[in-house]
C-alpha cells in the first residue's frame, strides 16, 4: 500500500490581542480563521471492514478537530497570560468565553499549539503531516511534521 495524505478544512471565529505589540493588533480584534489539517497514513487494507481503504474517516477527523480546537476556540477571546486578563472575568456577558495562553497568540504560535493538541488525539496509525492556519484570506502560518521532529 501507499502512504496517502488527506486534508479537511475547518472554519471558526476568534478574537485576540497581542500584548505589548507595537501595532494595531495590540487591541482586541477578531478574525475568521480557516484551518486546514492534513494527516498521513496507510489506508486500511481490511476488506469487509467499514473503514477499508481509508486512513481516517473524515467524520472521525472532524470530531477530533471539533473537540480539540473548534469547541474551545470558536467565538473566544485569546490573550497572553502577561496581559491584564483578570478584568475579563468581571465582564461575563461579553467575555464569558476566553483563553489565557502561556504565549503570545499570534497565528504562528496558535498553529504550533493546535498541532500539538491534534497530534495527541489522532489514532496510532495516523500522523499529523501539516496544519495551515489562515488568520485572514491571504495570511497564514504553516506547521509541518518534518520540521518539528
């Protein structure tokens, strides 16, 4: 059998602010993110099994990404823990869904964070090959397994 890569695309809305940044992105603002997740593996070669010919069922991959990324980050405000994030707890109506990260929530750092979370949830026979996170329609960060071994 051959090694094959399959990709699934996801969309979510998220706001962030870059603490101590010297440009306009220091203010809370939002993006319509697009996440492309590519996994690699050998298709199952077990005639008669429901997943015969698949690396992973697209529905199973969707559930992993929804549980790991989308449900946690969609319509969430993400800030660096160095920012004065305690005030967000006091404004429940507008900030009841927020994440305080150990890192600056740039597209690059979010891509790395997402890759690490996804890798731990994939079946043993499936590897995360790459991840592409679009912050805008023409700006994205990429994570590749081969660069991060």
